[in-house]
C-alpha cells in the first residue's frame, strides 16, 4: 500500500507514521471511575490488537481512576481524551502516552486567555512527560470563530469541511512555532464524504503530519463498518492515514469488535479487496449513533440506540437522519444537523427536531415520542425518495 511520507510520532511503545504499520486504536466505553470495568476493557482492547487505548477524563476523580488503570494494565498504551477542561492535561500526562485535545473545546474555559497560550501549556506538559499529542478536530464542534470565518465556503454536502481543515492547520502552526513535533491530526465527521474530503485536503497541505482517521458516530453493525470502510478505503488506498479507529455503538463486552473491524479494513485494502459504495449513504434512513465512552450519562443509551434502529425500520426508504448520542458533551451540537436527534441525560433523553429542542422525556417514553415525530416527518415528505 502506497504510504504518504509522514514523520514518525512515538506514543509509548507504538509509532504512528513514518512508514510504520497502521496503528488500530479504540476507546473504553466504561465509566472511567469504575476502575475494575475500565481496566478490564482496556486489557480486552489491547489484547484484541489496539496499539492505543483511549480513555475519557473529565475530573480529578477520573484522573485518580486513570492512574489505577495505568497500574493495572501497564502493557496498554493509554491515551487521554481531554474535552473542555484542557487544564487536566498536567494531571493526566504522567499516566499516558498521548493526549488528545479538541481545538473546538479550548474556548470554554479561561475565555480571556489566548488559544495559542493554552496550546503552549498543553505542549509544555506533553514534553515534560514524554507524551505525544493529537489535534482532534470534529466537524460538528469546530471552534465557533473558525466556523463563522469559513461559513458558506463549501458546497452544502461538504458544509464545514474548510473550517475543520483550517482549524487543524492553524493548530499545527501553533505547535510548529513552539518547536513541538510529536503530534498527529484527526478530522472527523459522521459523514464519510466529509472525512474523505477533509483528510485529502489536509494531507496535500501537510504530508509530513501523521493522520488519525475516523468516522464519528458511525453507528451500529453492520452499517457503522460500511460507512467507515467507505472513507478508509478511499484514503488508505492513497497512502493517507497512519492510525485509525472504527467508532461503533456496541455492548461493552463486544468493544473488541472495533479493533477487529479496523484490522479487517486495513487487511482488505492492502490485499486490494474493495467493496462498492452502498447506495444507502445517499438514499434512505441514516442512523448516526455515538460509540459511547465514559461520559455516557446512562448505560441505557446503548439499548436505546438499538431500539431506535428497530423502531425506525418502517422509515428505511425515506431520506431521514436520526442521531442518537450518549451525553451532553457532544450530544447537543452533534444532533443539530440530523432531522431528529436524541441525546441522553442521566434520567431523561432530550429529543430534537433539527436544531430545535422538542423536550426531555423519560427513557421508557422517548421512543413513542420519537415515533410521533417520525410519523409527522414522513407525512410531510409524502413519498419515499426516488431511487
Ligand atoms: S457523545 Fe458523549 S458519550 Fe458519546 S462518544 Fe461522544 S463524548 Fe462519549
């Protein structure tokens, strides 16, 4: 397989880029503070072949749990996913091989402090603790300033791609100016077309920077793997991509399937076995669901995602997108572009119609309300989309 000439970035015992084998990674979905369950899942993912195992950390209690997990599973290369609280970097760095930060979340805390300074503090921490970094941009949560600056720059089906790529390039410049080279970049979306376009543009501009590929909230099996495969086949076959994750909504005990799916896609592309692009991406029901992580507010989320898919089957011929998200961190923003969205809270599920909130409903009542909304939407659309 032709590989782009990215530089090698070491993260623990694994190397990303520089011609190294593509690293498959995954993420724990357990509550980080449940040390027993998180250590077991980290170990399971490592044994399945995950070169990096990501864990979400949002609080000091999560940091304490992370240290425990580190001690129990020393063989795994742990990565921490920082969301809004970038200042936790200093506490997590001693326990991990790599830290991911999201440029779109850096503006939440210390609003008066320049982003460049925040990046400098993360980079300084990473250097001190021998960590690599990932600039992890999500199309659904791009820095609002970037989103405003590049609003309208893309055709409708690629909306947001320019802002996503420009945000990644801006953060590369920040790190380059600091002399920090141990970083990789990811640009993700739930639409494989945006993932392909964004990564192609970035790779052309910065072939030296290793790329982490992923389609966010790809959903459940088998559709989640199909969506991901579409993006990965296009990119890996052009030598773009040094590490990857297949994000699937799975019961906790089956998280290893993410690693398995990633390895299978790489093996197929290397052997020249390509699948055709399925029609459903342009037509019919599209269910987006997050792969869940420690931030899931109620474990009923996974079950709910499966029930939504089952209930919505009657609408499979209609061009409708339903998003099901596990928490308030990404749920509100990432459901905005769906026709109907659900994001889970501890005791209730928030139902949305596009960007508008319909209300919060108990877990055992939300499915009926979603069905009502779906019926109304279908009645408005009339006939299924022509094929
Ligand atoms: S939406 Fe929330 S629970 Fe789901 S993967 Fe993203 S951060 Fe985790």
